[in-house]
């Protein structure tokens, strides 16, 4: 079944998301786009090459993800470009205040991930952390490791 929340279509086939609110589901589906925008905006602007790299990495994630995460990344893929563009629009220009707000939105993912089944949550947390690293390298960013700074009991190693 597909439902819509704030114009975001969400496939309910991600069984691990069943206990989350629609808002929490929507935010988790935007996580890779949020991470991409933060990394790509390191120099306070996002150029077309940075956007293209982020989209390419999102596509790549579908084929490199842990098998348990494939339904998640397939859903992420559906609206990634639209999410990326909406996040850029919401946070541009990328001054310190707006980047701080973007960081806080990303950090709000941690308690949501902690609500998921432990094994799925560990895989998702690790996958998003790896995604962060890929985006940093692709962007040539000097982004400090603060995307997922808070340890989640039982999930962080």
C-alpha cells in the first residue's frame, strides 16, 4: 500500500517502518538527501556537479546496500531528486545558521532509528554512516564527522 504524507509517497512494504509515525517514515526516507545536501553545501553553495554526484551516489546505494535495506533504498530512490532539491531550497543560502538547522534535522534521525528493530536499525545506521563517508569523498568535502555524532545505545559500536 502507498500512502502520502506532505506530498511524499511512502510504500508501507518496509515492514520495519510499521511502528513509526508518518512523519518519522518521511524523515527517514529523506535521510540520504539530507546528508547529501549538508556535504554538498560545504562551500556554502551547491553546484550542478555536486548535485549530480549526490544523485549518482543515491542510485549506487541501491545496488550496494545490505539486502535487508533494499526496500528502504528503493523507496529513497523514488523521490531522492525531489527531496534533494526541496532541501536545497529550504536551507539555501547555506550560511552557518541554516547549516546548523540542517545538522539538527539530520541528528533528529537518531531517535527514530533507535525505534526500529535492532538488527535493521544497526544496518540502517551503519549504511547511512557509510553513505555520509561516500558523499564526503565524492564532494571532496572537509565535513567533520557530526552527521551521526550521538551514539545510539545498542546500535553504535
